[in-house]
């Protein structure tokens, strides 16, 4: 993609309404645009990163047997009344609206009330269980204070998986597999998530949150630096310095961002909708349920909070919008300018041909220094510079966004080098 | 995918609320589930087809230079007030709701009011034009009567592209390219769409609709069977039998489904938001705009209306959820049953290995006749049957959903044969 044609540009101006590091960097680097508090448009760069995160999430959900569906955002009142959530939490969380015929509607902020009756239609006997379905969809929550950029939005992307089981044991077994799948998601997205015990509600002692330590986090957790045991302060009796109950190490206290959570719901939702199955003896038994949420947009915000410096974003490999920023240094010398451009164009096509299309800064009227600043702000993992100096030294300058070393790589060796860096070979 | 594990099943019961052929078949075949009038959940099969349609649309939009973004569904009142659409069409079309602080919000039913101010931020001079951005997103319209399954929903998927130009000539040039891209989309989705003149609004003589002839269509068009010139009855002075103004042939009248439309908007939206650019002389000039819509969910409904028979759906190749339905015929003879299953499993893995994962009907407790009926209902282009008879004849039975001939294909030749059928080699 030629930067000169890319929709969305970097900006030197710090947005006046940016309330967090991720909001500031994502807006300034041209990834997102704020429409109103807690509501963002994804520009081409931002949508590419968001889609890569969603793809990682999908792959890990498929790996544990999740089947993707897509439920509506527009939902009728009735199922919320059935579970009691029409009034509790009610409008504190829900966006309510009216349809034709004065019909009460709710914008989906979670989908237990929709998925449970749906799954009921397809469950008859124990042979139909377990089943796990998920969706990746935009959700709506009437947050009292939307804040922190992509971390707490009123409209945000969510992957919500729901699993249905014949008994607690089967749920527990799946729950453990989901735990691992979640850790895989975060690892692949460049986040060190800590599985943290949180309030379990009526049906289990604990639910589990995935927390990422950062000074900008909204939550406070107590965690063991040795064995990673952790509890959210909201439920914890521990304090910093207490001995870890698992390994005895002194526990730490830290601010953290919650990037996902999983719950054992038991029969909280299957009971009100009467979801049962017939067991091997033909007897009706209650179906038990779990739910598992990750917000891809929040994950994107968390990545930027953690992987960034004063100059901009530093994308982890798997979620960068493009693998390479290719910078053409303009020259005032006409003949040299032609040679530089020809080299850069050839390199851009060579990379695209092996599935590594670069973000190619082809602008003629922008100084090299400004291009380097933009590359740092945008934060792709690899920067390649085609300049009079690099050509003189026999190639293109290679530099990682995460480091400061540069080296010259011969033009023809670049595609393999990038491929190796991304472990594609 | 093993049918025994697939979420969503065929049903023999005709849904009581199915108001159209597409709703009936898509519900009975297990592609979608109706949550309420005009609002559907996509089950795994349905989501796969919908995603294939979206992918075709994306490829054709990228081919004409469209850049994908994602705008919010939740929008504030202000930009709608700016263009006058807060009250006209107002609540007849818009879902309005209230956010925190009694703030008026609108669910996006189209996005001119959002994209125009957004694009304004990135346009300074003629060098920034033209620019074309699009999104694929769920839209919301408070339809008086939602009906006809996926054809007229209250929540539905939409691809909306918006183009911005320095003058009418440049818009016209892009508009013609968009026309071709649209015809490519329909052709690839198996639809013969007719470019049909419709009301152009204030800024051009005509807009253009893409109409597909079918007895179940809501629109009526006059069209030339020879040169394909057509007008929507809403604006047409023609009647059936009139001479075509382009070629003289007698024009026909037909019911049709509108599957897309494109408009020259001129400065209808750029004027109220003050979107201008500086030309080569530094003078500010108005930006002119076009918009281009295709509803992937409506396209899906139209495909089913047209490509189906009494037994079920007949998917065009490019949009089928799986390339092949592989049917294992169960046997009461234990030894034979093992041999059949081993053959089918081997075939399923062989196809998956070359990127042609089948929908594999592995059920043991379902008769062959019922499996064939399900295959016809689900409608994948190719049906492969592993039965005692086929093995006796030296292979697997090959049959196209669109025909009635069967033939025996040796097991090892199947992946190449399927590959050839899909032109993948």
C-alpha cells in the first residue's frame, strides 16, 4: 500500500480529547478516528490490526471446537425479562429503544439471552452435547463514563463464546481448555496475561479474568511473580507482601487491564429457558453452561498501552497492520531520485509477491526525518530505508522498531529476510 | 466438518413465520434462525455463505481502489441535523435512542453523515483526490414491514462505498468503473443483474439499481431482453411491448429484486459539511461525491430465491458454504460399515488437505434417503456418496446438485475432480 494513497494520515497534533496513551497514539498514527465518547471509526490501518487480532481469536476458538455464528445486535425484550436482566442491570448497561408498534428492543451488550434459547432448539439428547458456539460482533454498553480510548467503549468488538454441557465435570474440562486457548490468544498478540481469580457469581467460587499489568490499568490485582497465581482486589483478602498460597513467594500488587474473562454459569441461564437434555436412561437433565469473552478492540488498546514508547506504537509481529514500512528517501538529484524510486518500487513488488506487502512511504514531498518519525509513530515491526547512503553501501537499511541497530541488507535478500523474521519459512 | 457435530440442523417442519422462499429454505436447511421479524441469527452454514459473498464484494471494491474502514453503528444526532435527515426521513427509517446525559443517538442506517466529515479531515488539496472508502457492516432500519426473509430486514449486512472527487468528470469516470465492479460481484455470486435506471434525486438524472428478475421480486422493471436497457417502473414512461430506446427491441415487464444501487450525490452531503479542496491555483473547490451500496445478506436471500427448487437450495459455486457434501451411507453389515466409514474418512481428509474441506454427513443413525434429502435441502454444488454400491463399482458416486446424472469416480481421483470443478487448478 502506497502511503500517498492510504486513507488516514499521521498527525502532529495531540488530540484534545485523547484520555489515554492508546487513544492518543492510535489517533495520531491514523489508525482510528473518534466519532464521540467511547465510539470510534477504524481507518484502514486500524481495521487491519483489529482484523488480525480477530483472526487470532477465531483460530484459537476453532481449535477448542468453537463454531462461529453471528447473532443480531437488535434483540427483543422478552428473553431479558425471562432472566430478570431487563431491569437488573437494566438501563444502567443496556441501550433500550423502541421499534415499530412501540416494541421494546435492546442493543446486544452480551448474548446469553439470545444464544440459550437458540441452542435449546438443537439439543435433544446427551449425543448433542457438548456444543460451543461463538461470534465476533460489535456490542453496545451504555457506559456511565466511556474512557481510555479503546479500553472502555460504548460500541466495541467482542468475541463471546458459549459452551453447553451435560454436567459440571464436562464444563470443567472444557473450561480448562478455554483457559489455555485464551493464554494462546494473548501470547500471540504479544501480551503477558495473568489468569486472575475474580467473583464467580452464584454458580462457582471464582470466575477468571485475564489481566495485563500496566500503570494505566483500571483494575488492581495481587499476583505472585513466581507462579503467576493472582486475585482481583475486588475479591481478594491478600495484600502486597503476603505469601502466595500456592508457592509461598511474596505477592505483588499491580495495576492491570482486564483483557478477557471466563465464567462458569451453571444453570443460571439454561434454567429460566428450560434447556434440558435426555440422558442415556431417557431422563431429562439440566444443561450446564459456560461463557468466555475477549474484546478484540480492547486487546488492541491494551497492546498499544504496553507496546509503545515516546515516539509511537511498537506492534507485536502478529497484529501489525503491515509487516514492513518501506521508506523511500527523496533526493533532489533527478537521476538519483529515479534510481531510488526504481529500487523501492521493485522492492515493494518483490515483497508483495511473497505475501509481505509493505506499507510503502512513496511520498516525494516529505523530508526523510518526517518519514522516519511517521514510521516510528505507525510502529510496524520492520523498517526498510532506500536512501542514497543505503544504495551506496550496497542495499537497503534494515531496522527493527523495537531496537536501534541498523544494517545494510542486499536488495535481493530482503524478501527472505523479512520472511525469516516472521517465521513464514 | 462432520455433520454430526455441526451446530444447526435441517428441519422437516416448514417454519410458520416464513414469508418467502428464501426464509423457508434457509431456516429449514439450518443456515439462519429468526430472532424476530426482520432480524436473523446466522448459524455456521449461513455465516460461511454470507462471508463468501462479503469476500467477493471486498475483492471487487479493492479492485477499483476502495479502502476498507469500519464506522460505528452508534451515531450522534448532530451530523444528521446538519444534513436535514434527522427529521426527514427521521424516525420512519431511523432507530433513535438515548445515551447517557439524555443524548440523542441514531443507529446507522446509511453513513453519508459519518463518512463525509471523516473524509473532510484528510482532504486538503487536489492531490488528496479521488478517494474511495467502504465498509462492510450491519445496518439498522426501522422498516414498517420487515418481510421476505433476508430481502428486507431491520438489521442487515451492507457494503457501502463512498467516493470523493475533484469534479463531476472524475466522479463519472469512477461511477462507470463501479458499475462494472458491481456486475462482477453479481456474476461471481451467480446472479444475472440488470443495470436499471431509477430516480436520481437532485444531483443527477438517474441513479442505477441492480435488479434480478424473479417472480418473488418486490420491484417492477421494464427491460430490453436484447440490450439489457432497463428502467424501474417508479420512474419509467415505458410499458411492456414499447420499443427499446437503445435498440428498438420490444421491452418486457418483470418483477425483480433490487440487489444494489449506486448514486451520484454531487455536493448533497459535501456542501452541508463544507468539504472543499484547493485546486492547482490554490482556489477552494467543492468536493463531489458518489455512493454505492450492496447488501450481502440481501444478495444471499436473492441467490436462494433464484437458485433453488422444490427440494432445496442450489448454491452457485463461489458462495456455497462448503464445496462438497460427502454422504456416508450406513450399513447394517458390521464389516462393510467399517470399510465404508474408512473410505469416507480418508476421502474427507484428502479433500481437506487440498483446501476443499467437505461437509461430511457421518451420521450412523440416519437412513440414506434422509441424508440425500438433507443434501438436496442444504444445496452444496457437489454431492459425493460412499455406499456399498459405489464401492462395488470402484469408487464414489459423483452428482451435481444442479443435475441428475451420477457417475462413479475412483477415490484417488476425487480431489483433482473437485478441484477442476471449482477451477482451482
